C-alpha cells in the first residue's frame, strides 16, 4: 500500500475557501495563479465551470514548487450562479451588481460549484501538454505520457437558494459594503447576504 504523504495546495486566493479548509482541519498551502475565466457558449454550465476549475488546477500544478520536493495535490474550484438560463458571474461594476441582486430578489436560483483535485507529477517530470487538452478532459484519469500517470477527480455540487424580496435600499447598502463585487451572482452567502436567504435546498 502506498503511504506517500502529499502537500495540499489550494489554487485559490478566496478567503472563503481558505476559511472552509481551515475550519475542516486541513493543513495546506495557498498558491493561486490567475487564469482566463472566459466561458465557452457551446458548453453547458457544468462543463464550463469544470473547465475553469481544471484550468486553475493545471496552471497551479505547473507553477507551484514544493520547498521539500514533496508530491502535492492541487484543489481548485469555480462557482457560478444561474437564474433560469442566465449565468450570473462576478459583476463588472456596481450597476451590474444591482441588476443581479434585483433579479435574484424573490426568486429561486442555483449555485453551482465545481471542485477539481489534481495529483501532481514528480519534480522534473512535468509533461508538455497544452491547456486545451486539460480543459477538455472529462474523465478521472487525466493523461499519461512516458509512463507518467496524472490523476484527477472532479465533482459538481448544486444548491437551490431562494431569496426573500429585497428592497432597493437593502441592495444599495449591500453594494456599498463592497462585499458583492468579487462574487458570482453579486453576493456571498457566508457574509451579510445570508440575511437575504429564505430557503436553501442542497449542500
């Protein structure tokens, strides 16, 4: 049985994800690489957010250097809010943030989060693979090259959330706090927007 110890690397600068891992008792390194989060129109929402999470995991795996040459596992995630057939990502400005929250007011929407775990390759054995090969992979086994096997696990969790009706004043005060500007759907349920929630179904 293989008892090799891996470092856990969080491929995200999100304080919320860091906090969740810390509360769960994990020891990990934070190492975030900025990647494109552009969406491909011909993909489903699930495919889109999995593709972005794989992109984050791969970029981090290529850039991260273990100080002890210890093997590591990269954890990456991506979140998207959907209202019917609309995708509500991070708002580009306060006007769009207001528009998102106004549309979510009194409605039930879905929050989808993709999670990718990517087992690192050994030091000095990084394969020369294109990002498109990584983005389009749909299986648990990522790729093998020169007998080097890279393993990936990926899941999607979907939660249905119902907002109570929000007044314009509540929306404006929330936007003024600055909290919604870096969050999908223009809100974070862990913050003060938790007061907007009327019902939650799912994890």
